[in-house]
């Protein structure tokens, strides 16, 4: 885990150590140290603050995901912003937890990410959906109105919304990674989407994917 405040790290440490079988293998005070330790220790999950010196949480997330694709990232922040959620998801993180909700939602976030699922707290899910509806209402109502994903594209949309990597989707569907990448590019173009976060919004709105409720 990485946070430049000792009190926050201590609180996270106590929450995680209270869970049977969970081990905190390393701590960092800045983003660069977090990347170095994650690369060396290869933890199952890295918990990163957004606002850190010497590489912020977004930069650290990208570098960790590139160096250790098996390490999932949970991001902590004080920002209640749809734009920030989209940036976090696009960086490769699979969970977004407000620091004010640490005690309530951090353990749930880690459990969901460990199971290969995305995790947004209920409050953040509301913010994300409101942001999506605002952007949708600003678009030309005829734009992409006729676009409909095929059954195979719906499968891929669901897997992507669940946080699965292209390689994992290829294994699930018995196709090549390149084919998944091609489908993904066509889906984004067909539906007028520009990021993974927008694809997740689309999947939730069309009931292809249901955002985790944060329940145990």
C-alpha cells in the first residue's frame, strides 16, 4: 500500500491485518517507491493514494499494471468526481474508494478486486451514472441511435466491464487476443465510446453489467 501519510497507512494496515489470511507485504510513502516495491514484491493487490509525491497514484497505477499485470490496483482518493473516476479506471485500477469511506468499503473493495470484479462505492456509482447521463443528454440524440452490439460484442463488453484483460477474455471465448483487441476497437467505434469508463457506463445502462453494490 502507498500513502504519504503515516496515519492513513496505519489505518489501512490495521483494517487489512484484521482479515484472516491477508498479509501486508510492503508500504510506500510515494508513487515511485510504490512502483519499485510492487515490481519487486508482486503483491496480489496494490492500494494507492491518488495524491502522492514523486509520481501520483494515476502514474503509479499505469506503471504497476505494465510491470506486474497480475497485480490489481485499488485507488484511494478524496475526489468525488466523475472525471477522476474515469481517469482512474482508464489508468488500469479496478476499485475506487473514497478516503472518507475507508472503514466501510476498503475490505469490500479488496474482496471484489480479488475476485476479478470492479468495485465502486454506492456514492461513487451514483456520481458516475449522473455524469454519464449528463454527457448523453449533451449529445445529438440521433448520434449512434441505430448502433447495436452483436451477441459476441455484448459478451466482450460484459467481460471488459468486469475488469478482465484482453488475454483473459480470449481464453474465456476461445479466440485470440488480437481478435479481442479488434472487437474492442470496433465496439468503441460503433457505440461512440472513448474510454473504458464510458464502456462501463454503457454496460450498466443497458443492463449488460451490474455495478457491485458493495455488499459482503
